[in-house]
C-alpha cells in the first residue's frame, strides 16, 4: 500500500483524471438504470375452520386461534413458490430486470408470507405482485388435493395487504453506480501504478553495470592536464642505475638510452601525430 500511495502522489494529475472518469461512469450507469418501483404484499396462511372428531362428528373452531400450527404449511408453500419452475415462468412472462422475493415474515409469529417485486415500470410491478399472490391458494390446493378432505377442513390463505401503487426507489440505481465506480476506479488505480513503475524503470541506472565497471577498474577519467602532470612527475623521478654484468665490467662502456629520453621521444611523437 505504501508503494501504491507513493505512485499516486507522483502521478496526482492522473488521479484527478481518473476521478473525473469514475464520476462520469457512475452518472452514466445511474441514468441508464433509472428508478425502480417496488410493490409489496402479505398473505396469511391459516388452519381449517372445521376438524373431524374420532366419532365421525365435526367440530367448528376459530382458525385464528391456532395459527401456530400451520407454520410448516407456510414454509412448504414458500418453498414451492421459489422453485426454478416458478422463476422460469416469471422470467418468461415479465421483462428483463423484473425481480421478486418471497420469504416468511419473521417479524411476527403468525404464518405470513411476504412478497416483494421490483420492476422498472410501475404497472409491471403491480401485475407481477398480483400474479405471485394468486399462486398461494393454488399451491395449497395442490398440496391437499390427494387428501380427500372437504373444503372446510383444508388449510387456506387470505391476502392481508397488497400495494396498488408501487413505491419508487433508487436502490438499484445506487447499487449499479457503486459497482461501476468501484470497477472503473480500481482498474484505473492499478493502471496508474503500473505506468509509474514503467516510467521509473526507464530513468533508473544502466542495468548492464558498464559505468560501475569503468569506475571500479580505473577510477574516473583523467582531465586534460592530468597526463602532462603525471609525465612531469615521472621526469623528476630518479633514474634507475643500470646494472652491468660482472663479466663485462672491463668492456668499453656503451652509451645507453635512458628512460627519460625514451619518454621525451614518445611525447614528441605524440605531439607530431596530434599536429
């Protein structure tokens, strides 16, 4: 993170450009998605109002006094309404972007089913909610069709609430805008960090190490006056005493060419070549 922060500080102008692009992408996506309309409804599942006695007689009861006994029936209905078959039929009937949610209402102990439909059009949301609510008695009838029970002894349902005017919400628009901003912003930050590393790599030292080898081998290059100064020092140095072999001690002395003369001739030759 410290390396990334350093790259962003060095390329702050690119960060400003990325910020503008991110805000533009979020605005474009929000306008594309637009507002959504949400419709909600609740359905109560209640037990039968009549039950058979062991002697064959029937007893009349108030079904609302024993609501806790049909929670399992409610859960079975919810499971049937959230199956793949119902989802496929819903998707084929209504336009893309229309979604629904069917869950038990856990805010109270009564066996209530909560329906929520979201669509880009208020009419579509209302129609979709009505079609889903109407499936509850159908599923209850299918579950009890093989039990050969009279109508008064079957588990039934009733609609408690159903929105006729959906409420406009911005949840889908906000959610899509956040996802678009996160995608564009995250990708842009990574590209800025990559670009910064490439630019720093171009300005870095020579990877071959040729310059370091020259410095280590012979030190810095000589200045123009260093060569003549070094020659003067060599001229002032004492001349080596020539060693004569013992056998040739009595031989006539031959004139020897000294080191100084050799150096002077060499410098002369170099000047002639330079001129």
